């Protein structure tokens, strides 16, 4: 669905609920909101929060309605930006979006995916870093507002290619957003927050941050793990992140290593191939586990 269709969806919902432009677009302004409804301009997803609530349009509804189709950042996010085919597909799809030519958000996303596509060919994982200038734009965007689902997907996609300190800051920001807005009760936001915090831990450990630099985010992971139910991917992320923290704390007991190896092997069945390949390669390059013990088959 193009941006024209996105605006049309909001307009239809507003008219069905008998709301005026001012009532539906309080955080945007009636004039700007009218232009958005009629496909003449774009609005940052974070500014549409009030409108979504007033119209009863929740993030899951918007995603299920394929509002941003043919963009599929969600599919790419859970490969941690390591699926070249999905990156290419999303780059093509972004060009089909009917957003303003100078839209800074999608320009940033496109630039990030373009760099990620090149980085997927880099065999040394610690060299997979988005350029400093683009990381500044990503930092300004992701640390500057409340998260919508597209923002979570984008954060997960770029996390392994960010400076580890920035990755940890993003994990903290997302976690604090959820606490401040009481989104612990919102299943989708909880899952996405758990995934981003876990990814931040993984990026921090793989980026050689010291244990004391990860103490705060370690506590956040503890808080998220108090919940009883996870989706499979999020459950794996939390388990792998927790295990990495134990290894990073230089606790070298044989039991910790055996448990960590079991989690890495479980990834072969639990997560998608590009991410599994990334996990195995990060273990091999870090020396955390002997290469001979790592899973060898790539499904």
C-alpha cells in the first residue's frame, strides 16, 4: 500500500468515527493532516500516535493492512540486516513508496540498507560498521522520539552494524520508552522491546564492550525476562544475550561453556539462516567457542 493508500486508510477511519481533522490530527495540525490524508505529504510515524489511538488504528492493524507495502522491514529485521536478498527487495520497495522526495526518514533507511548491502560481503564482523555520518543520522532519529513498529524493525536491522556504544544507548532508550508509556501490557511493544534490548546486548558483547559498560542493560534484560511468554525468536534472543553476558564476564567454567554451546546449536533450528550464519561466525571470530564445536550445517 503506498503512502496515498495509507492516508486514505486514516481518512476512511476518521470519517467512520465522525471525527474532524482537528480531532484526529491533534499532534499534527488540521492542514498538515488533510494533506497527509490526501496523499500530498508524509508524516513521521511517531507523530501519528494520537491519531492512531483516536481512530482505533493500532500498530498491528496497520502492519496487517500492509500500509507500508511493498516495504518489508519486519522480514529483514529478524535477519539483523544480514540477508542480502531481503535488503535488495526492500531497497526496490522503498523506491515505490509514494512519500515526499525529501522525506528524511526513508532517505535514511534507504542509505542504511545501501550500506548494509555492501557490508554483508565483509567477512570480518567487527568491520561491518555503517559510516560515521550515517550513524549520526540514525542516532538523531532513533534516540529522538517514541518508537513505532517501523522504528523497531529499523533498529533491529541496523543494530549489528552500529558502534556498540550507540547500540546499547538505543537499547536503553527503547526500554525506557516502554516503561514511561506503560507499554509492558502491550504485547507487540513488549516483544519488540525485548528483541531490541537483547540485540543491544549482543552488539555490545560482540563489540568488546567491558562488562561494567553492560551492567545497566543487563538489568533491563532481567526485567524483560520476568515475563512468562515469548515468541520463539524473542525467547532465543533473550537466552543468547544472557549467555553472552555470562561469557563476557569471563566466567570460564565448563558448565557455562557447555550451556552457551547448546544455545548456539539451538539457533540452527530456531532462527533464520542469515542470522544463524552471523551467530556462528561471531562465535568463531571471537574465539568464545572452539571452531570444531560449532554447528557446521547451514540450512
